């Protein structure tokens, strides 16, 4: 059975462009906890950089999917360049489009799969996908949050979150990132080229849309290889 490996990239809104009530709501806790102006500024900068971690203050700029058997996939990605065309490289198609169309394509493609693989998908990717879909009036075609434990999930949508599986649902003390797990298993890290998820916002502002999409492919391939280790040696 083929698995659909998936991963998303997100960016946050411009904090200064948010309405006053929203800004005050987001910074209320900072005002209470900061000891002085210097700490307030540090905490505020961190908050601004982290707006992309919430579907309420961020949006999806890339959704990558990879068929585990065919080793082929597609990355849907946002581009503000109206002249940007579709392209293909090493079995991966790159398709520029808006967030709503990206989500529609993702859920439409998900219909034909029964197993889905992610790294920290339950903790980030899937909630983000589902909330942003609802905001756009799109109903997900698969319930990828049905249950944390594999043996209790729906057979029509088995979601294998490798961070959960490799840590035995938290029994391993340090959960680790995709980079640290890739390093441990001798897999080329998607961060090896010097780009991390923290850089996506800056790359988007710089108009490097295809570069974000290609970075996403690194996450997909690392997740696929990590899945293969788990499936061969640790799956029961």
C-alpha cells in the first residue's frame, strides 16, 4: 500500500498591519511577564517571528506531497509572481497557486490514499491544514486527527506521525526535530543546505517562492527515508 507523505511551510502576517485589538490580545501576556523594556522587546520580536505557527495569524505557502511507492510528488506553493510557471525536477512537480487552491488540491489528492505519513503532523501540519481549510470554506476529505494511537485510528485514514512513533508517544525523553532524527539515522537533513523553517518567512518576503518549494522537498524526502527505517525495524 502506498503512503502519502506530506509537509507544509507557513508564514505569519505582518504584525504591524494587524488591527489594534488583535495586537493587544497577542501581546497581553508579554506586558505581564516582561521585567523591563529590553525583555519586552525581545519577547515581542519572538512573537512577531512566530505568527506563522498559528493558522489564526499565518497562512500556508507550500504543501508538499510525495507518493512513497512511485517516489513522485508535487509541491503546491504560493507565488506573487504572476508569470511563474509550473516546473518539474527529479520527479517532483512545482505548481504555483493561491492558498485556497493549494488546499483544494491537497484534499482532492488525499481521497485516493489510506495511509498518510508526517513528522509532527499531528502537532502542527494537520491542525493548520484543517483550520485554514475551514477558513476558506473547504471541508477536508480525510480525518487525519481521529486518534493519536495507530491501532485506534480509522482504517480509511491512518496517519503515521513519525515523531509520535519514534518517541513511542513521548516515552523517549527528547522528542527531537526532523533534523536530529535524520542525523541519527544517517539521512541527509533537509537543513543541510543551510535553510530552516525559520527562514521561510524571510524567503517569502524576498520573493524566493520556488526556493521555499524546493526546501519543502527536502523535508518530504527525509520523512520518506525515516519512515522506511521505522516501517522495517520498529513497526509492529
